[in-house]
C-alpha cells in the first residue's frame, strides 16, 4: 500500500477526532479488504459521490480502481492498526498513534447517519429498471491453453483472436493488431477421463467443471508415453518421478514438460501464510495461487475475454453505440464455465457513471454512483449506465487508458505518436500503470498532460545534449590522436561509455532527488504553517511579493556578425555559467536561457536588484559584452517550469529600455524593498510596448557610485 509515497503508513490522531480517509485500489487484479482495528468507521462515499445511506462498517472491500470515502472516529488512546483482511491472514499496513483529546464538532455528528435525498429519489425511480430485461449482456471468460499440455493435434492453421478474418498456415503476428496468431485445431485427441487440477480426487469420464472450485476439468490420458518427471504448477520445487499430488497444496502434479522452465521461487505471500484453497466459494481469489503459471502467461496461452452474449463479439470487436442521456441496463456475468473462474473488476472509462441495480437477482439496497464494480466468480451483477459523455470510450476489467489519451500523453512526452496496433513496450509499462493512479486521484487529462510536457521537455533536452556532448567533447580527443571518425566513436564508447555504464540515468535520478529536497521541504513547511494557523497556534505570514528579472547582453547581434557563430556560442555558454553562479546566493533561479539573455525569478525583490547589479559588475571582466537589465515585482503565474503574467511582461519591457551596464527597476518594486547597499535614482516615465499607461522607471546604482 502506498500513502504519500510511503509503503508503511504512520499517522496521528486524538481521542474523539474524526478523520476522513480516501482509499483507492490501484492494483491490477488484487482486491483489498481494509479495516481499522481500534477505531470506528463510517462509509460515506464511493467512486463518484455519496452513498444513499451512510453506514457503520467494520471493513470495506475494494476492487482495482474502486474508491471509498470513510469517516473514522478514534475513541481510545493507543494504536489503531490499518489492516488488509483476507479469510486466512491479516496484513498490517500501518497505524495511527492516538493520544490527547479533540473537541472538534465533527465528533458529535459522527453518530448521525445521513441520507442523500437525490439518491433516495433516484432509488424510487429505478424500480422498473431493476425488473426489466437487460439491454446488453457481457460475459467474463478465461481460456488457459497453458494448462492443457499437448492434448490436441498440431495446428493446421492460425488465426488472430482479435481479427478472426486474419488467418495463416504458419505461426506469426496479426498485421492489424500485432497479437500472436493462435492455433486453429481441426482434430482433437479424445481423452478417456478428466480431473480437476486443484482437486485431483475429482474425476469424471466427461468434460465439466469441478464442484468444489469451479475450475475446468483437464484431460487425463492413459494411452501415451509416461513423462519422465512430474511437477506441481503451484510449487515448481515439488517434483516426482511418479504421478501424484503436491504435499503443499494438493494440486495434481503435471508432466514437467508441459510447464515453462522457471527458477523455483516461493511467492512473496508464501512467507506470510499457508496456501489458501479455492473452497471458500466466495468467488474471490485473495492470493496469487499460480505465480509460475502467471509468469508464463502470454496472449497465446492465456486469454481473458469479454463476450457480448447477443453478438458473440469479443473484447475489441464489441462495438456498442449509445446516445448521451441513454440509461443502459448491462448484465455482467462472470462465467463459471471458464478455465479459471476468478473475480473481475469491471470499469467504465469516461462514458458516464452507473448504479448497481442488483447482485445475483437481489436488488441493491444502498445506492452510490460508481464507475467500477467487482464481479465475483460465478456471480451476476446488473448495472444501469447513465451515458453522459460523448466520445469513443472503453469498458474493461482492469485499470486501463483509452488509446486517444495514451496517444496524447506520448506526444506530450515528446515521443513518437503510437499506432493503434502497436504493442506497449515493456519499459513503458510503469507509465501505463502510473497514469490511472493520477486519474484515480481526481486529476484531469489536462493535468496529466502538463506533467508529461515538463518531464518530456526536460528529459529530451538532457538526452539530446548527451549525444551532442559525446560527439563534440568525448570523441574529439580521440580524433585529435589521429583516429578516423568511426574509430574515434568506438574508442569513446569503449573507454568512456562502457566503463561508465548507465551513469547518465543515475546522474539524472540523483540530481532530481537533490532538487526535490528543496522544493518538497518548502511544500511541507507551507502545509505545517497552514496547520498551525488552522489550530490557532501561529499566524501564517502573508505571501511575499516576488521579483522577476530579464538580463540581456548589449551588442550580441553585432558580435555574431563580426566574430561568427562559434564566438556567439562561447559567449552564451559563459553567460549561462556566470548567471547560475550569481543567482543561487541571492535565493534566485534561472527560469530559462534566451541565447544572449536570461530570465530570472527571485523570492525577494531586494535580492533581485542585488543580483542584477552583480551581473552588471561581472560580465565584462569575464570577457562578455556589457549587460542591460530590467527588474519588476508583483504576482506571477507559475506553470510547467515557467512564469507568466503582467509582471513578467513588464520586466522584459523594462530591460529593453536600459542601456549598457544599467539596471532599471520598475515602480512596482519600490513598495516592497528598502534599498540597502544600493540606491534608486529616478529616470523618468516610459511608454512601454503593450502597457496602457506610462511607468516610472528607476536606475539601481551601488552606494558610493556617482
């Protein structure tokens, strides 16, 4: 579990205090059953709003992408433990330390169970929907050829599972979607008996399902050569030269050559508890019972299917069309006639929200607007989809991202636009899993794209410069030794690239962490000050007006014409080195370099003036042309690593009015500084481009200067 990036939660509360907790399950398939031992919980909200009736609960179960909002009251001192509870184990996730007492008004109202009048009225209006037949029926089915071994004759043709019209006489990939073509078998070897892989004592002369766990009975063949060894698919370290069952889990040992070769390794959960069998009959898979089979699963041997029972279409071939305002009753059936019956979370992405009408025919008693519902194995759930958002949307049984959104994110990162039939690269998977976390926290697509643009632009510039640096700085000494271009390149890779490994990535990560320390500490202190102010302990100081500076080099264009591009580039690099050295001691930062100019941001306008004077003093001794600088102060908008607004625009205009070796300061700076070590001399009122009225400008001069 992650809370503010930490894997083990530690919180504080007072006796009588009511804390609101927001839970979201961002796992791919694992369900969580949250509880807080030592505190009382009241369920008040779900995926998309309030519950019809608030209720006291002991625990709350969440499917992947499902959310819950709970009010928690702490009644006794000590520890309140946050737990994930399964039928066989309790996982400790962290704790609240409870001490002191609270007199907040929320404690008195905690006992009240509020009713939402809008959902109550909605409940009365859907009686007809509960009783009527569904508009659509969607079935969840799993097919696991991985379990069958080679019980079928060799394939004579192959077809795409997504595009059945795509066929081939040879194995390969679908030209439309890239999925591996699956065998089409015309002739099967008839088995003589069938057995359950989980309960080998359950046998049958006919195909069927296990009455204990619901898994499909697998063929048992008697007229075939005996395998040399057998292995448990759940515990690959358990092997035998004879058929039998696993002493750890009771599962039937299967021929070793039917399982992928994997290194025996106990699952992480095995450290905590004994193996849990399917016999609880709750339709939920609490633990990973088949880690080695899961690791070996890929599209050709493990197929998860959503099937439209009316048309027979599967997965991406399902093309339902609705209108905004439609209310569509969808029946979700998690089939037991499946190779691996297990729970499935069903999620509707963006098209609208839905109400759960009934579960296994029992009407839902407490409504909440949702976008995700858990469908246990062998169960049926009816939902009423309220279509409210036009577009091309996806419904799925795990967290996913619409292709159009993924496409925009890749472009924002500065990466090539992905094609609809393109596979996701393995190294891209963290991104695909990270985006639903942001969306689940309430971020809009625009917010996600802003983050992608900042990261993408910064990382692209680093990568682009690294390649440039390799050619011009690292390879060049080898060329100067007389090596030809290609030999110099290979020598640079051998002597520097191979020996440094992936140091570029490590350097980027290290530098990000160092910079983050500064900004995260500032952010944390801001929250602490707000909390102290809310508690009446300390009054938060009003936000200080900040400074904006634009500095330009005089005569840069003439220098470029007279001395050439190489000299102009040297000047720009020297300027960048100088201004970074000056900004930091004055609590400033370089926002961006502008060739012959610099845009700065300062926490304090006084620091902005002092830094500007130092720049003017140091540029010419450093062999650079004289600088002319404009300083302004006022509100600014920060976004995507840059500052915007009227204050910034005026600072740039002021800089254009200053002459060589001059620092001009706008009239808006004066109320926020007390000149120290410099004085301000009135220059006059100036008409600035794009500014409605003239502005009074002042020149900053060192004390003692004429």
